[in-house]
């Protein structure tokens, strides 16, 4: 009697692995059910493997789209970031020659982001009405002209005015390109295209350093100062790219001449499937309805706060990296004698040239993180891990600088690289938190949160620089904010999974490897059950698995 009881007891333990099947079974019936469940799990895993291995019929079409759309988008973002950040690279001599201190410089930097932030969503709503091709063309030509005018600055008011105008004109570029990519790429294939925009930003930061070094070295040529050559030469490409945008960017998938008729139809159908259940913005009433619907998304507010935190650190480092490096070289980074201007008689080429190191590392790491996130279809942990590493390195910079300027510089480079690498998965994650035309509102709103850091960060840094031990507290605060955002991203991940997954249907945790693991657990459970049951039916159940 005791022996007969033991077999059902073992059988009752096995179903716990098999996703809550009833435990009131015995003998061969239990083993047969276990075997069937295991077989179903194995079949599901095989189906997942087959789906993953099957060729994507859209792949050739998307390769053509990538070749024709992505490079132009990257060029637009590249020159946008060159023109907004060249003030940072010319700052050391620009501030010295014009007599500008930390207050004037940080105010000028922040003014750009005020208009850039406020006009992100209005600019994109106008774009939805007039079309992205004419809108992008106008923006590029306009900011190219403004960018060249920085070479004429002699007073603080002229610097402020030009930064405001540049912010107005650049505000719509990145959100418009987000919309362009959403038009030409299905949601399941948009991670890498979106990530290329972040890579373009990082390439701009990386190449801005050698470009600025070369242009600043032209100091005295033709009677112009180095920073004047910097603004003149770096403003012209935006005008040229504006003309190329009008010529080469199709206004819709239906007019893309690099695709044949069948490819256009298939791509439109795939993209339209992602837009199911959403409506575009045509009349003013539809625009407001779209805005109201998009902002009602519960994830948007949390994403706004999270991106604001990390943007503070990102914008401070972008604005002050050459200045921080200059102060590290001079040994003044952690005391109140830290300066935003070069020393008299110095062309300040070395700190500008060294800025290439953190951003070259950032570009490489960001590309690796972006491909890893797409391959695993997971953005939460990639973003959180990068932010956590960046926060730790930033908080270590002051400690390491006391020991060695080289160690402090290395920690700064690692912090910038890790923080930048969080941008691609964060950008894609925000896009996945909404659907269809809602992205035209949500993405500018989130990007406005990002540029809020460009308003607050430089102003706060300018206020602390000569009062609270140079950049000491700046490093600590930046590190704490990145760490806090990493925690926020993990909390949002828990929230999304608790609510049943992302709006685009993804759960970020269910993949082929998970299916294989479930099937393997089922097989193991069935084998254990069969070992506990000497009857032939149980053995046949295991054989069926």
C-alpha cells in the first residue's frame, strides 16, 4: 500500500513545473499528460526557432530603405549636433576673447535649450500638416545661416539672440526624423534605424573634436580668429544638406523611387499594420485629439521624468567636456579657480583634441549596445545597466582626481561612454511605449524632457563652478541622477510586465530561449515522473517527448 502511494505523490510534484496543471492525477494518466505538455512545449520551441530562422520577406526592401533614408537622417542629426555644440569646443578662446565668464556662457547654452524644448511638439505638429520634406528643408537652411552668424558675435546680447534662433530652428529636426523612420520602417525593425540617430550624435561629438582642433588652429588666417573660422565653416553644410533633403527624401513610401511597386505596397501594408487603431492628425481638432490621446498614455509621465534626470548629466558633459579636461590638465577641476576660458596666449588645442577620447569610446559602446538590444529584443536592462555604470564612474571622478589626473580622466571617459550608450535603447523603448501617430507627439515630449537638462544643467554648473569646489559637486550630482534613472527604468520594466507587456505587443522577456527553457523543464519533469512510475504507460509518455 505504501509503495502504491509513493508513485502518485511523485507525480503530483511534477506538474508544478508544467505551468499549474492539476495535481489530482495518478499513474500512467499523469505521465501521459506530462508527456503531452512537454511535447507541446517542445513543439512551441521548434515553432519559435523556425519563425526566427525564416527569412524576412521585407528584408530586401528594408535594405533599400536603409541605404536611401538612414544616411540622410544621420547627416541631418550629425550637422545639427555639430552646429549646436561647436560653442563648447570654441568656448575656451571664444570666452577669453569676448570677456565672457561662466554666467554668460552657461546662460547662452541654456537659452538654446529653452526654445528647443518649448517648440519640439509644436514644430512636429506643423510638420504633420505641411509634410516632413519641406519642413526639414526649411529648418536646415535656416539654422545653417544662423550658425555662420556666430562668427560675428562680440556682445553677450548677440550671443543670446543667436542661441535662441538656433534653438527655434533645430527644435523640429530630430522629432521629424523619428516620424520619417516610423513611416519607412515597421515597428519590429525600427530599433537599429532609431539607434543610428543616436550613433550620429555620438559621431558628431567624436569628430567635432578633431574638426574643431583643426579649425581653431587656423587662428590668424585671413585676419580671423580660430573660433570665427569654426562657426563659419561648420554652418555651411546645413544649408547644403537642406537642399539634398528636398531632392532625395521621398515625401511618402508611395513616391519612393528606389522601391518597385510591389515593394512599396508590401512596406506600406507592414507599416499600416503597426498604425492600426490610430488616426493621423489632419484638422486642428484631430491634432488636439491626437495630442490628448498620446499624453494620456500612463508611461509617458514616468519616461519624461526618467529622461530629464539622465539628460542633466548628458548635457553638462556635452557642454563642459573640453572645459573640464582643460581644468584637469591645469589641476583646477576640483577648486574654485576652475575657469571656462583659456589662459592668455594659449590656443587651447590640447583639451579640445582630447575630447575625442570619451566620444570615440561612446560611439563604439553605443553601437554594441544597440545591436545587443535588438538581437535580444530587450531595452530595459540594457539602458539601466549603462546608466548605472555611468553613475558609478561619475561619482568616482573626484576621488580619482585627488589620486591621479590620468585616473580621473579615464573615469570621466568611461562615464561619458556608458551614459551615451544608454541613449539608443532608451530612445527605442520610448517609441515602443506608444503606437502609430502617437509617436509624433510622445517622442517630441520625451525629447523636450531630455533638453530640459540642457537648460538646468549648464545654469546650475555655472552657478556652482566658482563657489563649491569647481566640478566636485557637479560630478557627484550627475552620478546620482544617472543612478536614480537606472532604478526608475527597472521599476518601469516591472510595471510594464505587470500590466501585460508593451503596447506594441512585446514583453521584452518572452523569446526563443525562454521557449526552449520551458520545453526543457517540461521534458525533465516528465522524465522524473516516469522514473517514479514503473508502469509502461509512463515510459511511453517519455518516449513521446
